[in-house]
C-alpha cells in the first residue's frame, strides 16, 4: 500500500495537456448533449487493433474522460455508439438492434478504416458492409488503427469541450 | 347476556347450523362459505366486545362429562378470538368459489370448515382444562380433514396429513401431560383456581408444567424444532385452509403459551423466558432462511409463518424476562409488540395465502420457477400479493415494520434494565430480528418479483386468468386491513394493550413509548413518502423534454430473442444466499453433464438439480423415524398370521398378569 | 415542529439534491488525480444529469408500472431521509420519522423498488443484479441494525436527534470503544450499501461482475437520471449520517442564519472529506469476488456485536 502511494507520488500527473479544440463542424444533435457523451462501444468485426487504441484513448495519457466522454455498459445509457471494424454478416443485425436500443438523440462514430469503408477486408465473403451501410454515421475517424489522439479528437467533436 | 356472550353464542350457533346443513342436505359451497364468514363476523364482534371490557363467563356443567364446559372471554382471549374471526371472514368468502371443486365439495370437507373455525374461536374462550383440551382436539381433527381434502392430487398430500396428524397429537399429549400435572397439584381444573394455585407451585413442578406445555404449544405454532409438519401441511392444504391455519391456528400456540406461562403460572423463572426467547430467535432465523431458499410459493409462505411466530416468541420471551426481573412497563411493551405482530401477521398472511391460492387456481402451479408474468393477466391478485409482501418484509409502510419497530424498542431498552442475562440475550435477539428482517426482504422480493413480475416462465401461466369475484373480494378485504394496520396501528393498540395487560405505547398518529423516549409515525412517514413521490414526479414533468415513451425491445445484447428460460428463476435468485449460508442449510447439489458420443469435449446437456433439505428435521426426526421403523419391523415378526400363535400370546399374557397379581398381593 | 426543524427540513433536501452529484464528481476527480489523469471536473455528473433529462424515455416491451415507478420511489425514499435526518440542524421537520430504524428501512425500501424493477424487465441481467443486491442487503441489514443498537443503548433512544444531541453534549463518547467499533462496522456496510469498491465497482463494464449496474441496464434517459441522482443522494446521505453520528460538531442547534450557515458548511466539509477519503481508499484496493463479500460483511457484523457488548460491559 505504501509502495503504491509512493508510486502515485513519483508518477504524478501523466495526462498530457489538452490540445486546442478541433475545428470542423459538430454534428447538430451533439450540441443538445451539452458536454456529456456516454459511449457504448460496439465491435462489429474488428481485428481488435482499434480496441487497443480506444483503450489508450481512455487511459491516463490521453484521458478521453476529461472532455466529458465516458464508456458505459448498456446502449440504454449511451448517447453515442463507437463502432469499430467492418460490419460482418453476423453483427449486422445486432448492430441495428444496438442502435435501436439507444434513446434519442443518438450518434454513431465509426472508428478505423474498416468501419469507414471496409478497409483491408473490403470484398471479403463475410462482410455485410461498412458501418454507414447499416446505421447512419455522424463522425468518422480514419486510420488503421487510428491514433488515440485522433479518437480523442473525434470524441471532442461530440462533447464540444 | 352481554355483547361478547351474544357474539360467542352466535358464532357457535351459526357454525353448528352450517355444519348440520352441510350434513343433512346437499348445500352449495357458497352456503358453507357464507356460514363460515358469518361465524367469523360473530367472533370478531365477540372478541371486540371482550377487548372493550365486556368479558363474560358461562359454565355448562352438563355438556361434557367430568369437568363440564366452562367459557370465559377476557381481553387476552378476546384478541385471539377477534383475529381468528377476521381471518375466517376472508377465508369464508374466498371459499365460496375457491372450494367449488369436486374434492372440496365432499361432504366431510364442507362440514369440517365451519367446525374448524368455531373450534379455533372456542379455544381462547375455554376456561377450564377440559374445555380447552376438547376444543384443541376438535381444532386438530377438523383441520386434519381439511389438510387432506385434496388427497387425490398426489401421495404428498397424504404424507403431509400423516406428519400433521402425528405432530399435532404429540403436541396435544405434551399439553395434556403438562396441564394434568398442573391440575394434580391444584385439585381443580378451572382456570380461576389454577391461577390462584399457580403462584404457590414449587419451582420444579411449575418448570415441568411450563416446559411440557411449551413443547405442545410450540409445535402448534410451528416453532423450530417442532416445525416439521408446517412446511408440509400448509402447502398441501386448500389455500383458504392454509390461510386459516397459518394466520389463525398457529396463533393459538402463542395464546396457550401466554395463557399458561404468564397468566396461570404467573410468570415464573427467568430461564423459562430465555428458553422461549432462544426458541423464537432460532425459529425466526431458520424459518426465513428456509423460506429464502424455497421455490414453492405456498411452502415459502408456510416457512415464513415459522419465522413470524419466532418473532412473536422473541417478544413473548423478552416480556417474560423483563417481568421476572420486575420491569412491568417494559414487559408490557414487549408483549404489546408480540401481539401487534400476531395481528399484523394474521392480516398479511391471509392476503398472501389467498393470493397464492388465486395463482394456484389460475395456473395450477405454485412453483415459483414456473410462474412469472402474472401482472398483466391477474392485476388484482398481483396487487394483493404486493401489499402482503410489503407488509411481510418489515419495510415501511407495512404492518411488520411497526411491530418489529416496537419489538426492537423493547429489546434496546431492555439491555440496561435486565442484568447479565439480558446483556447476552438482547444483542443476540436484536441480531436475530435484524437478520430475519434482511432475509425477509430478500424472500419477498423473490416471491413477488419472480412470481408475479417479468415474463411467464411456463405455458400454464401464459393462459392464466383473473379469479372470480368472491376470491378477489376476500383478498381485497384482507389487503385493506393490512393497509389500515400499517398506517394506523394506533387503531388496534388499545385492544392489544388491554390483552397485554399494560399500557406501554400511546398516541394516535404517532406512536410514543410511555416509559422510554421513542416515537414513530407510520402515517406521517407514508404521507412524507407520497408527498416526495409527488414532488419528484412533478419536477420530472416540468424538467423532462420528451414525455412520450418509445416502446423498444428489451436489451438482449443485440442477440436474442430472449426466451423465458433465460430469465432468473427463484432458484437462481436465491443461489447467492444459499452459498452464503452454505454451512447452515447444506444444500444437495447434483450436476450431470452428458457428452456427445463422438467427443468427450462437446457437452450435450447439463442438468442441475438443487435441493435444500431441512437440516434440523433430518438431524432430529430421521433417527427417531428410523428407530420407529426398526421397531415396527421387529414387531412384524411377532405377527406371522397364525391363530395359534395369537391364542398363545393371550394365554401367556393372562398368566403373566396373574403371576404379577400373585406376587404383589 | 420547531422553526429549526422546518428550516432544516427545507435546507437539507435542497443541499443534498444539489450537492450529491458534486460529491460524486469530487470523488471521481480524486480518483482521476491519483491515477495520473486530469478528470472531467467536479461538475460532470450534473452535466450528465442535464443531458439525461433531455433524452428520450424508453418503455422496454413487457415491463409494468413497477419498472416505471421504481426510480421515483427510489428518489422519494432518499428525499424523505434527507428531510428528516439531522444533517444541518439537530431538530427534524418530521421528528416521529427521524428514527434510525425508520431511516434504515426507508433506504432499504428504495433498494427493493429498484430490485423489483430489475426483476420486472425479465432479462437475465436484471434478475442477476436484483438477486445480488438483495443478498447484500440481507447481510447489511443486521450489521446496520446492531450498530444502531450499540449507538442507541447509551442514549436510550433510537431517535436521531437525540443521539446527535447527546454526542454534542458528551464529546468523550466519540472515542469510546463502542463508538469506534460501531463506526468501523458502519463504514463497511456503507461501502457495501452504496456499491463502492471493494463490494461493487460503479464503473464496471463486465455484466457478470455487476451488482447495482446490472439492475439498471434497462433504464434510459430521465429514468436513468433519477436512478443516478438517487444513488448519488444515497451516498451523501450515508456519509452525512456517518459524519453526524460520530462527529456532529458544527450542526445548527438554533435557528439563526449564522448557525445554519455553519451547519451547512460543516456538513459540506465533513461529507466532502469522507467522500474524498473513500475515493482515495478505492484506488488502493481491488474489487472483491462476490462470494468474498459476505466474509467482509460478517466481519463488520461481529464488530457491531462487539460494540453492543462493549456498550454494556464498559458502561
Ligand atoms: S481499422 Fe485497422 S485496426 Fe481497426 S479494425 Fe480495421 S484492420 Fe483492425
């Protein structure tokens, strides 16, 4: 316990100082949310590379939470879906249902090249399409995988902070 | 003849008339039901009159040989008569349509119902040992007939009847021995004479009398370890009979205990009451623990009866303990708490059993694991059960909350007053009450949440329908009484305190302890709660932007559809508790995994069975039963069916007797 | 009903409703800083609530009014507690309700309402959460009541006002073994009741480890706002109760503006410090396995029993 305390003291604050607010237009519905965006992450068929980056976007260094974004456990609690990967055939219906479960106003963020345009998996037999083919997408974050900064930047477009 | 006497006479007359009518002509079930309900009304009137101070006594020497019939209705008896009457009203009305089945239309069953009620009404009015024992036995026999009324349903009904018959009669024998010993020392079997002589009994004799009667009365009240009949008989009996037994009959065990221990024997030693308190604490915790594990709705209610009688005994024991250390005021408080709990328990257990009967009537099942989803199809029954469950779980605004509050007040103020015995007993009692309260909440959340809410878990439930009007009316009456008792307990306080023989709590809207600081107002609390709900609802209306609710499918992780088999059942609900109390309940688990032929690594089916046996029963009853069985087997060898052998037995027996006479003379 | 009681009865609920989301924000902030993060700021829970109120209401198919009314009842029970318990002023607006047993039972009633809502959905998660919550409640209740017993024996009353005033007049009692044992027992059960680490993790995403969260997985929008507000209020109510049972100083005993101001400030400081300590403590421990929790609670139950024994033998 003491050693943990010492470590906390030695490490101090690791969060990087916040970069300036990204410009580019914010989705209209995000304004209503007023700086608080709860996010439900949906893995629609990713290679888990994007998940690793999402994990670090919410880790201490990039600290996505400080901008008012928070990952939650149920789409009922969520305002936005964070979808990664191409939408596989098996995940197309669950993705639609998850979208339906979110109370309005709701937003969808497509994370990674797969989610945007099927990326390296384009044309594969098990792929139902990109995220936008299944549910309406509001923000897209390019990259394979996208860097945590990019993810945080995309989320800040929603929270506006 | 005053009102109490008139009421009693009317109760007896109506009941006997109904029974006669049922014997002579083919009456309809509704006639018997109305007769039973009217008997109840008369009993309530009689009891209330006695509580208001109009007690009476009559002696009818010719009716019974030896001692004659002697009846007195004093406030203590009056309370129990009134409670029994109240339960009988609801049960009678309920039976008008519930008992309209081939099994329950049988003549014997129709005769037994009013007689059972009147026997229960007469027990608290008996004023000598002979009358008490005769009424007690009449009550046992009529209830036995009612318990086995539906014996066609399966062998478990007959088995329940056997258990009930044996246990209730052993209890009867125990009471008989105790009272006979008592009478042998007083020379007169009227309660008045015994009350006089009781104070001069030697402590040893008084102790034996007390323990013997305690055993008998405790077995009637379903107190651990004499409870084994209760979780068998209550579920198998028809539901209105379960209500009568669970809400009225078990109370008479408490009545007997108070009558003999406090009234006739005049208090006695502290260890008596420590024993009562310990029995009560064990019963309360053990009963509710069994109920928490149970997935049979009526069995659960039966086990909760053991729990509630345990709580009552904690109060009675504490009252005796305080009285023996000379603290009359606290004793009155504890006894008041116990009796308020008796009344409250009678009310909510009636609702609960009647509602369970309504479920059984509609679905044919009382297995919680197969129920659920009753709210849309049986709204009234669901509401009634909800009221009963709230009352039973010691949460405000409920009846048990008020009585347990009184009980805890008595226990808290008893700690400084009572010396070292109290210093050990009181914390243990509080811990027992507290553990019971917590487990009761879990139990009734399970019973209500799993049994009535959510989605149907079986086909039978999906086709359920609401019960006929009379059944709903009976449940409604009992539920209204529950609510009134919960909100305005002061309404019954004068009556209860007249029975308890001391005024410890006063007040109208607010209950205030007289001897100690402490106040509680269930009405204000409820009003506060209602006001708070209204305020929150109003604020929400103003603050919420979108009022319309969108209907959406349940969140099933996007997969689905979720079948009813994926719901939590009563068994799975109780699983964490069962693990926590693993050492106490010692469940029997059985997991069978079968594999595919082709590969051991592929599971074909998993079968999970769990049984929570009654551990006390197994430890205590199994050995006795096996000894008796062994004895019986040995005896069978003596009866090979040869007439010569039997003549020989007779011959040797006569010779033996003659020899004995020759030697002793 | 005294003037002090009435003022307390108005100030306290307002303070608790307004302040408890800030308390949750403060606790998250403390955790964030200890983890090296920047944190979303103390006001974030209020932002969350404002947003939830703007969202759509959802009625999951097959749920009854139990599901719809549960959040209302949950908030209402906590609100009544906030009105009656002496947080800011020693006198209560509804004195006959300001009984420790009544308060504990009211808080339990709120938990029961939510558990029934969980069962009402008919999902596996709802049932699971309800089952676990009720198990923990059943084990917490005895400890709470026995600890209360220990505290009330020396005062001779379970009335909260009486207990608080008696501690005010006799400060030496606070460091008696009875108080200390009861305090430790109460802290453990409060951690369990409010669903904090190590009993429950309020920010978990694994359904199988959830307790409280699993029950409310179906609630959305304004309903969820009520549930979140209520759980924040319960947290502050429990911490405030703990603070005023053992360290009541600063509480207003007369109805002057200065005394009331001091009372409010004292409560804010006490609850803030306790919340901060609780959050800091959470950084150092891991969540217990569900079936280890009963051992923890049994331990606290024993402490409470010891407190009762001490209250008799050391009196
Ligand atoms: S975008 Fe790249 S990292 Fe992300 S899921 Fe697709 S392949 Fe993996």
